[in-house]
C-alpha cells in the first residue's frame, strides 16, 4: 500500500452511477417536503395571490405558478436567503430547490416582483398558519406578551429629514450663499479695475464659477424650503427621500432609520400570533390594537397581556379593560416633579369612594368641584379642592401648597378606577413580568441573531409588511416543525387537506358519472341508428 501525504479525491473524469431521479437526492424527512405540503394545503386564490386563479390562455408565455414562487421564498427565508438574485442562483444549483421547484429557474426580477406584488397575500398566508397553529393546539390562548423592536429600512439616516434638520440646512445654505455673494461682488470689483482686453480670453474668469455655485446653492435651498413647507402642511415631523414611510426612530439614545415591528407572542410555545409594522418610535399607543389583534386571532373571550413600561397609557388600559383584556404593564415612575420640590404628590392623598373625597396627609378632606377640565394629555379630570381656611393654618402647608396657592387642588381622571385596579393588579404581578421577556424576546432574538434579519429589503409600508409576514411565517413554520416533528407535522397538514381532497374526489366522481351517462346515451343512439339503416 502506497503512503499518501493527503487524502485524495476522485478523478473528475471517473464515470459514476448517480441516482436516476432528483427525488432520490431529497431525504424522506427533508424540510422541503414540509414546505411542499404546506403550500399545497393553501388556497392561493382565496388568499389573493396574483395569477392563482388564472385560466389557460393561448397567447404569450404563461406566468410562473404563485405556489412555486411561494415555495421558493419560504425555503429562502427559512435558510437565510432573501435576495432575489441569490434565490435565482440557488434555484439553479441547490438540489433541494431543484426538487422543490421541479427544476424551474425563475429570474430575479420575477422573484422580486412576486414579493412586492403579493404583500397582502403574504399577510393572509401568515394569518392562515396562525389558524393552523390554533387548530393544532400549539397556542395557549390565555397569556400573551407584546413588544416592539426596530428594524433598519431601505433608507439611511442621511436620507431622513426632520423640521429642525431642514431649518438648520436652510440657515447653513443662506450663510454659504451670502459668502459666495460677497465673493462674487469682490470678484466683480477686481475685474472692473483690470484693463479691458479684447480676444478669446477677455471674459469669464472665476466669476462664472462662483455664479454657478450660487445657482446650485439656491436650487438646493429651494428644495429644502419646499420639503419644510410640505412637512408643515401635512403636520408631519419627518420626511424620507428614499423610503417615504421609513422614519428616524430613537430609543435609549440609539437611532435607526426604519420601522418599529410590533409582535404578540403566545406563552405556550413562544409562537407569534399577531404582528404589525409601524413607523413610530414610541410603543405607547400600540397596546390595545395589538392585544385586540391577538384576541381575534386566538378567538378567545378574555386574554391576559404582558407588556413593558413603554406601553403604559391610561387610555390604552381603559380600552383593554372594556374589551375584556387584562393588561399587566409596569407603572412608570414619572418625573417626580412635586417630590423634587418637597411637596406632596397625588399618591400621598387617599381617595374615599363612598364619600367621593380625598384625604390629605393632614387628614382633611378635598371635595369635588363642579367643573371638569382637560389636562395636557387630553384626559377629562375632576378637580378636588380643600378649604382655603384649613390650608392657611395647616402645619404641613409648606409641603403641600405652591408659592402662590391659597388652597390645594388635585386632579382625578374620570376613569381613575381603571388605573386603581391596574395598580392593585400589578402588586402581585412580579412573576408574570419576569416571564414577559422570556416569552416575547425569543422571536426577535431568533430572527435578528440567528437568522440575521435586522433590516428590510423593500420600501414602503405595504411591501415592508409583506416581507415581515414572510419572516414571521418562516419563524412559526420552523418552530412548529421542531415542536411536532416531521411526521406529525405532515399528518396535521394532511388532515387540513382532507376536506379539500374529499370535495375534489366528490367533484371528480360527479364528472365521471356525467361522462358515463353521456357515453351511454351516445352508444344507445348509435345502436338505434345502425338498426334503422339495416
């Protein structure tokens, strides 16, 4: 036996017997078979995919079946391949995709257009998978957690302008224009002192260059002024010149040019049951909308919702309670302005529901006033006031009254009882709040860290929401496949397909019966005709 320095491969000229079928290259438990079964179970026409209900036509090349393009995207997003050009390359060299697409090789434009044009259908497909998870008993439907995370958009920070940034840009341009104007005047004065020369080199000079620069600055200033006027007219705070819906989002000192993705995650298996894409940095106004989306998706009458402090809003808590949603949101400490001044705050006053009065720290009563007023946030408040005679002689006056106040008043929201119930509920919610981060952070951690999905490849709300639906669908798909196992997953899909297959079999049976009757009639007529001729 000859000693070898390294392991050697086989000769590229060596003949070999390869499997005769592509089917033999894909294992029986390969995940692409699950993708195939899932897409077959979908009613693509009902979901709204373009060309899904197309009839055979005799003119021109037929389009690709949307089922094949959906399979391609599901495979791509599950395996961290999102680019349409990369998907085009993989379709020609990846044996799993060759099997899945039956050797179809769509171009990158066709692939990219499918994602852009079918954003609504992709959202519907994501919802249909949530319904499947519910039917399989993979969601608890009692406790969910809500959170948001920033994703980069197809835009840079430099392409997003705020009112302040536009105003600063206009001011800077004015300074540059003024400086160039002074240079132009100095240049004209210097030219006037020079003797006049006739000939080809007698005119022009630096003055023409400065004039061109001033014209360019003026045009740039006009565009900035028009953008600022458009912001003020529409009441918006930001303007993006690349992606019209992307915004500069700032949280904890970090800024992202993109979108805020809101998700609702079920406690049982950390599956995403509802989600939405917004372009607001704050989560304050998202609690009720996301909770209702989850409640409708789960089809439950009551729901417990966990969220962090950023979702705290008295109006949102009231809306949740009205819709039988029990929200657990930490109460923010606020700026503690009165405490910093050494004065008593609202929490130092005790409310007596029986008498509808407040008791101050000194034990005196504050009675409701007849008038109502709106605070800075727009909430209607009932004002409670103490008697001036009592406040004047109170030993705690220095810790209660302002410098110019004759008596103490406090405001109570007309639905303050909602907040009181919420504060009482939060007293024993320590364990639930510790569970919250473990529930809702799991999908974001998986998508951002494992899959590397930190940005969107498309522009505009509709397309971005379609791409996010693909991300969420593939996260849920992979997780359900891991939870159930390959065989159980295919069995569940087969049960989903069964009604459709039964309807199809019944239809085929009716067609065959009609054809049998038709041919029987034809044969009977032919027999009668033959007898008559004879």
